[in-house]
């Protein structure tokens, strides 16, 4: 169950805020995330809108699959690339703070958005996986995940950029696309 929850947490968008929001403090009263610079309404966004045509070409996306999980409360979209990478972007009705675990998580910045980052091994394959749970609203978050899939296994030792660096860069573009989609 913990693995399923961990895999189900992390990708990107933001709701309005001018400073720390209630619940954005850790147990010591310290702010976990920077003030939100913009917000996204995760109840209306389509995670598949996160990648535009240019992004699909750049990432060499071969398949896109929308879906729902957690008793239809969560919407997600998965993309697989020709070079053996799998991306997932998913909405959640819980705050990003709930994903923070001092044992194996760290707080990072993704294009001005606070996020919980976690490196792990994919269940079943043990291949590299990175997750970001983005602080996009008081009681909602986005989970972005990038996972090396078996076809990409041979490429994990050839100097490929760190998987979490790549996910942060790609998620920054996803956030821009989602923000533009909600303001039009």
C-alpha cells in the first residue's frame, strides 16, 4: 500500500497564494514551501494538457493514456517515450505537505513552485524513479513521476542526466502549459 501511495503521489500545478498557507508548515513551524506565485485548479485541469505538441516531439512521446484512480477522485495521464522513459502526471485532493517524509524526501523548487521530491526504485523492476509532489493548492497537489522502463534500462549508466533533474525540467514546462490552459 505504501508503494502504491508513493507511486500515486507527485506532479505539478499551483493555486493562488501570497504567503505561506495554513498547513504549509512542518512540525517545527518552519515553512516547507515558498509562497505560491500562481495557482491551478486541479478539479478542472486535464493532466493530458500538460504536454503540448512541441513537448511531445522533444520527448519523443510514443503513447499517451488518460486515466482515473483512487475511486475516480484522481485524474492522471501517462506518456511513454521511445527511449524507455515513462511519465505520469496526476491530481490529488491532498496537500503536498502530506507527501513529505523526513527520511527520504526533500523540498525542491520547480519553476517557483515548492515540491516534495523523492528518489526511489520502481516496484517490480528496481529501475530508477523520481517523484515530485507539487504544492499547488491548500488541499490539492499534483504528482509528477518519471520512471526508467525496461526498454530504457541499458541507458541508465551512459551519463544520462539525473532522472530527478530531468523530471524537474520537464515538469516546469508542464506547469507552464497547464497554467496557460487555465487562463485561456
